[in-house]
């Protein structure tokens, strides 16, 4: 298996380092043109377009965000190369979702969605088979975790002294309004009852230090509640450590003779 990575941010660096330890490359790194000539960074051959990727790349891993998936995903799948992405929130755009699905079918490839910063998606997907009546995702972060998002216009993040809701709506609305915080809501929606039926509540809470994700679901199977308190990567407080780990787990599933 020859593996390429899109992006050199915190998650991309984490994935590259783990691949290197396992002797798996990366064999190519797809970056913006401005980063082509940067020296001192580890990784395989650097390119700035899908057309320049080595012919023997069999798996690409998107660690660069929604814009990168929108820019490169279709071309990667059309060339017949499987793609793992953590940019699940980008699929809230129905036009992009259709383009990627068509490209995967045409190229005979698959787009694999890494679970990212959330768990219990296997349980949610299984429950969907029998029928789900309600799925609610609640995202709770310290006020600083919502900087750069619409929460800044809705709350006084600096002066907040108690928890406050700054968004209530559907997963599609959350993914559209909060693109930098949308991947968990999108993953829950895709595993369960879809973007337009999944309810989302986003909260700024000054009493916490970790990002807390909760999923509640009801259906013919019964009901479940899942909660996780996630830590960030050491070199980027905005990047979930579990999201980076989920990429490695997805790669290992692709390589395993027996997969779960």
C-alpha cells in the first residue's frame, strides 16, 4: 500500500509521523503551492495537484479540511484512488456530496469517512437499520474553543461566567454555519438519520477545559447516550487528538485481513 497525505497541519503531521514509524511512508504529500519549497519538514514527495501524484499511490488521506476535500476529492476518486477524510462536515453541501459519490463510482474507488472526534457511530449506524426516531448531538467547549465562529457574535465569550447555548438547529445548519466545528455533527448525521433530521445544540461553557461531545438516540432498538471528553493535540489546541487517531485507525482497517 502506497499512502499519500493532504495537508501538513497538526493532524497531517500526526498521521505522517505514525506512518513513518510503521514504515508506511507517506509516499506523497499534497500541499498548497506556497508550501512546495519549504524545507525541514518530514514527509514524502511534495506536490500541489492530484495530477502530480505518483501513479502507484493507492490510498490518500485528507487531513487538511473542507476546502481541500472540495478541491481535490473528486480528482482523487476519479483516478481510482481510495480516500480517507476527516472533513466530514463538507458533505453537508449536497452538491459536493453528489460530485464525490459520482466520482467514486466512476473511478471504482471509495470515500471513507474517519470517525473523527466522536465514537459510538457503529452503534448509531446499526440502530438506523431498525429505525431511529430521534438523534441529538450536543457539543460543549470552553469559550476559547468557539473563537472564530458565529458564537462570537452571539455571546460575550470573554466575559462568560456560566454555560450558554449559542446554536440550536439541524446538523446541516451547524455544518454550514460552523465549518471549523462541524465534523462531529456531520459524522453523527451521516451515521444516523441524516443532516436535516439530526438535532444539534452547541454550548460555550467556562467551567470546562475539555471538548465534550454527547449523542442521544432513540429508536426501535431502545435508546443510548454517549459522552466523550476529548483532549486536543499538544501542538494545536483546535485539533482533536482522537480525530488524528481515528485516521490511523481507518488506515489500519484498510490494511487489515480482519477488520472491525
